[in-house]
C-alpha cells in the first residue's frame, strides 16, 4: 500500500524524479542568489528582529529560566512572522509564475519551503510583478531532427 502511494506521489518515471532531485540544488542556489541580490534595509531590520527573538529565547527562557508564556511568545513571534511571510511569498510566486496546477507536484512544495526561509524577501519579490519573470532556456534539439 505504501509503495503505491510513493509511486503515485513521485509519478511513473522514477528516473525523471531522481534527475529532478539531482538538479534541485542548482535551482535552489539560483533562487538564493537572486534573493540575496534583492536584500533591502527593511529585510535586514526584519531579520535582526528574528535573531533578537532567538537571543531573547535563549537568554530569557533557557538561561535566566523566565518561564513566562509571554516571554516565550514574544521571542518566537518574529520567527513565526518571518516564516509565514516566506510561505505566503512562496505560494504567490509559485502560483503566479508556474500556475496553480503545479501544486500537485512535490517539487513545488520543496521550492515553497526554500522560499519560506527567505521570509519577507520572498514575499516582497513575489508581490513585485518584475520579480516573477521566469527565463526559460531554449528547448534542446533532439537527435532525430
């Protein structure tokens, strides 16, 4: 039963799935480089708040042992907001560029997961119409032609 579910999830051609997995690091690297080039001061401020939340969590909750729910919630809130912004940006980018039908493929969720780590950067890029330009390579010639 589990084998049928895996087969249905990955599709009929497992070699193509393996090739897709092997090419994913390059695609994710390109997304990371593109996001890094578009960092603005507001993104740095937002990430500083995320890091400050982590420091507050470690310092206040773990080291000083202040076990108040408010302290925990305030220290985790910037990280949650960062990831939510990234997930929304990933979905907007993915649906806007590729289309909603592609959400049926597991690769879509891997890309959305990577974009979620980029947080507000991916949200800003996704909401900017210029950020959704996708440049596709020309089709490679076949041997029969």
